[in-house]
C-alpha cells in the first residue's frame, strides 16, 4: 500500500446500532468485549452460531452515542435481520447506513502522518468529525476511514490522497493472509476460531458468555485447533469451492473461497505439509501460504 493512495471499499456495508441497551446487547452476542470500544479504540469481532461456527465478522467503532458495524456488504441484510432476531425487548435501534456512508482504506504510513495518530491496532482518531482507525486485525492492513458520502471528495482532497483500484488493497490483504471478499462462503463451514480470530484480535476469552462461546473456549483451552483458514496461491488452473487439497493421496484441506483471492481450510498441524511446495487441488496446482503472524 502506497502512502498517498486511498481505496474506496464499495463491497463494505455499515450498520449503525444505538439505544439505551446497545452496549449490553452487543456484549451478549459478539465474540469480543464491547467495553474495549471507545472514542479512541475500535475492535474486530464476529457473530457465531450457538455451536461456534462462523456467521459474520466485522469491525466495531464508536460513533456518537452508538456503534458502527463495518462488514461485508453481501452479508449486510442478513446481519441486519440476525441482529434484529437477538434484539427481543432490548432498547436498541439498528439502521442500515450503507447508502449514506462509505468505507475507505489508506496506508499505515499515511495514518501515522495524521496528527494525534498512534501506531497501535484499533487506535481511532477523528478527521473532520469522521473516524479513522488503524485496522484492529493487523496494523499492516493500514487504516480505515468511515465518512459520509457527501464529504468523501473533500476529505480525500484535504488528505492529499489519490483514489486507486481496490484490487490493489485486496491483493495485499490476500498476501497478508486475511480474507475480506466472499466471506459469506464461509458461513457454517468452519469454527470461528479456525478463521484465525484469536490471532486477529477478534476473540476475548475473558469477557464471559456470548453466542458460540462454549465451543470456542473448549477448542482453545484443550488445544484442539487443528485446522486454519489460509490463503491459496493458484499456480495453474482455477480452484473451486469445496475442492479437496491433496498431498499424494492424503487430504490436507479444502477450498472455501475461490475467485481472485482464494482461501482454504488447512490441516496446518500435518507434518507432511511443506509450504514451499505445490499441491494438487482438483485439476489445479496450488501453493498454501502460511501468514507470518501465525506462529504455530
């Protein structure tokens, strides 16, 4: 990511949640601790099934008296409906503001050049009353700006940024090992902890109960994590969802996200895996990329 570029992320949607019970409402269902989210800190979190399987992942940031939920736009209506199911009698209001606000990404270097910024994942500042935050998943992903659509052009101009194709940003994210596109294809196919939410600051094991907490904690505490989602480099051919990955005749994983930025669920503790080698996947040849931030 280059310092003076900005990437408009048209695939991102925004919900806004407010009301007297908003903090308790979110605390009871999301995988991270809502008390971490303040005017100067944002967090990464997820909403899981009661069994701990992946449903949605998103970034939570404070805005006025409520919270923005920055998530995959393909899932925005489904997430909206899901949150309303949990609302019951809670005094909260959930609004879809995807047509009024836009999410954009800038480099970490550019973020650190802005007054009052800090080199800390999730650190949040205001620029012309709009939040800019260093990505809470990984600082190398740079920062995000959430801005009213009517103010976007002037903010880009004042920050001396030049708009660039979002593919450049997503290519960087894929190489870093963090899926952001087509994450709807992950729903109900793997546990949240297998999405590397622990390493990406998306889980809090001290906060108490939330939806899917029991299985998530059991996998963590009993050291039962044997599979992880990892980026796939296509060397030859094209991979398809649910295709198995083999070492000789041994199944070591399968494709969960295909298209331009594929990811697979990999049995990463298998001693047969050599991340420098090519493997067979359907009629394709691939490499499995192990992100540097995964330590085991």
